[in-house]
C-alpha cells in the first residue's frame, strides 16, 4: 500500500542518517519544531541562522527524538548543502526531516509526501511548493489513507507539516496575519479538496497542521490556533531575530505537552497563547531599530543584484510611461 510504503522509507533522516527512536518506557517522544533555518533572507553566508548554530549544544541536550523543519531550510540548496552538513546536520544528535519550502526547491527534483511514525503519533510532511500551494493527487491519496487508518484506532494524533500555511490563504481570519508569505497566484484546492478530508480525520483523531512560512514582520516565532473541531493550526519559524524560538511537543499516549525553547534567552509565554487574537494585537510591532546598522543595511542592499534589476525595471517603466504620455499629447 502506498501509505504503508512511505512509513517504511521515511524513518531515517535524509540529512544525517539518524533513525527515529522508539518512545521511552512511559510512551513519551519529544519533538522539536521550527523552520526558516537559513535565517534572514539577506544571509548570504551559506550557513544556517546564527541563533540556531549558537544553541546547537543546548538543543542536543533537550533530549528530542526528532527535529521537524517546516521548510526554507536552505537559502540556496544547491550551494549551501556542504556547509550545512558539517555545521548543522552532522552535529545534530537527532534525526531531522524537512517539509520543503520555496527556498528548498532544486531544479529537476520533486520531493513527494513523507510519512513518519512516532509511537502512536503519525506525521505527514507535504511539499506545498510542487504545485503552487495545491495538494497533488498523491498528497490527497495519503490523506485518504490517513482517514482509513484513523478508523482502526492505531494512532492517538496526526501532525501534518507543510511550509506554506495553505489553510490561511483564503481564510479571512488568518490571511491578513501572514501577508509576507509566498502565496499561490490563482488560489489553492485547500477549501475544496483538503479541508473536508482533514475535518473528517479530526472527528476521530486530533489533527495538528504545522507550517513555517512567516514573513519578517511576524511578532513571534509561534502561531497556535485550535479550530474547535479537532483541528489545530500552528506556525513555527525563526528569522535570525531576537524573537527566535523552537516549539517543543512532548507526545504522551493520552496527551501532548507544549513548551518552547528561546534561542536568545527571552522569556516566552505558553506557545498556545500566541493565537490569532494575540497576533492581531501585536502585528506590526517591530524590534527597536539600531541606527548603527544603517550603513551596513544600505550597503548590503545596494550590493545585491536584485536591487539593480529593480532599479533597471523601474527606469524602463518610467521611460515607457513618458513615451506613452508624449504620444498621447
């Protein structure tokens, strides 16, 4: 069966070759969750975010059984992978899995859905980039298989991990909270094809949809919003900012304990308090600007090729507008 085959092949990390261990004697597994590990979009070093690398020793001591990346693991996957290997992958003492983000796409390579099994928790990692936010027929087939398995009472809960919060794009309650995200041009099939499936699964199995695409203006590294129907929407991502933190899920047979680990030593609330109401109240509140960084920011912007392509395009549009105006006179 397609679903079962994915379970067999996704238990070993493709990044460091470590396997997911069995739960401990109490049936507990610990999961670390975070994304956008390349940090700032201006990070051209080819290394992961400084906040992540600075805490690797502590992260390894947290006793996690797996690290789930919510995408944008790399800034440039073709050129940065070697540096990531010796600075991050080889140093992690836990298996790591990634739900591909827009920065993780390699030309000619398509990553399909992956299934992980952690005791009585099932984890599905989806590629939200392959079809511009749509879930493919194979993705939907896996959801149907998950629905079938939920009827057999083999699992306590399901995690679905995708880079894009496709659940937010066409939902007025959440869309405005993630304006800086990569979005589909023509909409997605979430409302029509995906939502009915996950709501059907959640009637028997609590379902947590975890994403990681959050723009630089995000007020926190977490978003946590139960829907009241067995489905909970979550976001978790860092940006090499003072707010950076990882989400922690301690999975027990009959419950989940949610906590977090700040990568900068900040005091954090319970992750579940970072809900839509909190986000609406805090969106747009930026960190205090350090004016001493202004020369660096100007220089790093002006030296980027994207800046000059934008200048060239703007100049061309001005010239075209002037030419049309003169012809119309």
